[in-house]
C-alpha cells in the first residue's frame, strides 16, 4: 500500500535523517522499495553516473531528460548513449514551445534578456509535467557544488512540487565522482574533458579555466546560479 500524500513530508524527513550516512546505492534502494514505479531519476546528461548507479539497484528505472532545444550535440549524444548502454528507460521531455515558437512569441534570445523566463519555459515547466506521474524523484546534485546546495538532504521534501526528493550523491565530493566514473567506466559527456565541468544549455554555458569554480561557466556574468529545478 502506498504512503498517503499527507504523510510524505514526514517520511522524507525521517529518511533524510536515517540515510544521511548510507551509501548512494542504499539510498536508491530505499526509494525503489518505497515508491516502486513512481520513482524517477532526473539527469542533465553531464554524465551517466546516476543512471548507472540506479540501473544497478533498479534495472529498467525511468530516467527523465529535459530536452530544452538548446543543448550541445554532445549532451544529446550522451543521452542516447546512456539509453543504449544502461538498463534504464530514458524519457525525454520537451518544452511546450519549440525554440522557433518561443522566439516568435517572446522575441529571439530570451535567454540573454530574461534567463529566468527562458528557464521557466524550457526547464521548470517541462520538469513539472515530466514528474507528474511520479511520487519521488532523484537528482545527482551534491552539497559541494554550490553554496545554494550546501544544505540539501540525502532525502528531503520538495515542497514546491509536493514530491519526495532523493539526492543519493549529496554527500559525495568531486573526487568521489571521479573515482566512481573511473572504477565503472561511466559514460561522461565529452565536453567535461574540454573545459566544461558543469554543462547546461549551449547559450548559457561557457568553458571555465583550470581552478575556477566549476559552476562559474553557467549563466556567466548574469548573477544567475540556478535554473530553478533544485531551489
Ligand atoms: Fe534558456 Fe539558458 Fe535556461 Fe537553457 S539555461 S532554458 S537557454 S536561460
């Protein structure tokens, strides 16, 4: 029997405390047992780490990818490779408007003039729609990536979407990621080896210099640091 919606915030808070020191696999196993097919992984295809991890715990698990229409070809290629190689079901969600339709309605290069509006149209709304069939979702965000992510729980309540949010690698460091990728030969977006440690839409992502904050290449110079998916 599934947990009543009213009880989910408490369930998430308790699991966050109980699983704080658990391995990523244990966190994922808890989510799969608790939510079954109503649990989905979200991936931006910077790499296939979370998809690989989840496939070892729950073969065939759904992986949600938001195709904003502005992705690098390498990101779409990584999505296709993950779908081919790992035992997961990749589900691509598109915005309601194509880029051409958005340009016609709001003017060209909305991402330059109002990136929050562009992200709302091309990321935030599609994620809400893509997550609608599920009760819990997982992302690959980590506490050490940004000050805005320092307090994320391993499991937490996503009040904005009224869902349980699972962050299995919240406590990992960049070195932990590198070690897992090397050990398991995880698929990685080729741009990661070309100066892009954090990869978003092409117009809003630039290369970063060695030693620079890995996320400083996202919306560089605009003051924006998050697309609205994880805050
Ligand atoms: Fe638009 Fe840039 Fe946000 Fe992508 S990251 S949705 S191009 S503002």
